[in-house]
């Protein structure tokens, strides 16, 4: 199959549509939380940003889908818009069920350059989802909340994986169809978009009021995970990303930047000598 061809478009759109799962957030079996788990959930600072991100995504993708004339692409994009809107309902259901305090959220406005906004959103989602996969895997392993909560959110992360696989195939297909299919040109544009997305994520790490993009990054420190190191977090991201990406047709393109960069980082970290504990630390340990 040739990337950028009609067969490619049919494959990534059909794969996306046929993997859709029907559910409604308020009908899910939400677990009862004890006082400790409830305090943890309520103390996580990213719910406000998570809700805003999903609300904005739903409005953005639904609005963009209406501008697309190709019926195959429009069907897939409309479905993603419904899923993004459902994600916001899921977050709102969690907020209401567990009594998380939050101010009334402002109305969502549709951006003027809607395709550019959708493109920016897609690249940011590729980066943020990679970290979300790892954080979810670590939190699940540590059982920071009841397993039933992870059972609810596991399909949501699979949906995020579907979104980013669809996105990278959509972006490449569109570039080729518009006569920008040279590999060097596509690579340059892709790296430019990723660098822009990365700047937003870096801003999220440093912005204390979490007003930047990438709520996964802003809330990562909320989970008290024992022995969490940069190396263990990177490895968790790589393992979880590989597991979720293994579910897709091998002919489809997948986000490659973060797996490539973090694989290199993981190898570098393994080469760095581990600091030996001091005599005091050894005695206390």
C-alpha cells in the first residue's frame, strides 16, 4: 500500500471507524472510594485542565469535521469529535460523582483557522498521550486507586491511541495530496509542529497554575509512586506505548518521535553510573 494513496485513506479511516466502542460515561460502574482514595482523587490538580482540554477538543474536532468535503475523512473526523465530547462528559461525570470542587468553566470558542488548530491539537496529543500511557501504567501497577477505576479509563487511553494513529496518517495523507509529499519536506514540517507542541508541554511543566497544555504533565507529580526515577518513567512510557500501538494494523503509520527520543534517553541513562549511597544513607536504610 502506498502512503498518501486512496487505499491508504480508506485503510486509516476504516480502521478508525470500525474500532469504535459504544458506551456512556454515566452508565459505567464507577467504584466507591475510601477516604484515602477520595482524598487522592480530589487532590489531583489536573481535573480542571483535563475537562477544559476535552471540551475544547470536542468543539474543535466537530467543527473541523463539518468543513471537510471528503465523505470518508468527514465520517472519521465526526466520530473522533463525538469521542472527544464523550471524554469531556466522562471527566465531568467523575468530577460530579466524587465531589471535586471546580469553578464554572467558560464557554468554548471555535478557532478562526480551524485546520491549523486541529493540526496543533493533534501533535500535542501525540506527545501528551505518550506520557499518559506511562503514567497510567505506573499508577495502575502501584494500585493508587481501586482497579475498577483503571478498568474505566483503560479504554479511554486506547481511544487516545486511536486518535493519534489516525492523526499522523491523516496529516501525512493530506500533505501528499497537496503536493507536499517529499520526505524531507514532510519531515521538516512534522518536526516543526512537534517542536511547537513540545514548547507547550514544557510550559505546562513550569506553569504552576496549570494553564498550559498537556494536563498529564501537570499532574504527574500528584501520584506518590515509590522509587520513581526518570529511567523508570521513560521505560514505562516505552512499554505502554508499544503495548497500545501493537493493536493497530502494521500498515498504518504511528507516532515515532517520542519513542525514538526516549529510547535514546533510556540508553543514555543506563550508561550513567548510579550514585552510591553515603554511609549515613546506608545506615538509615
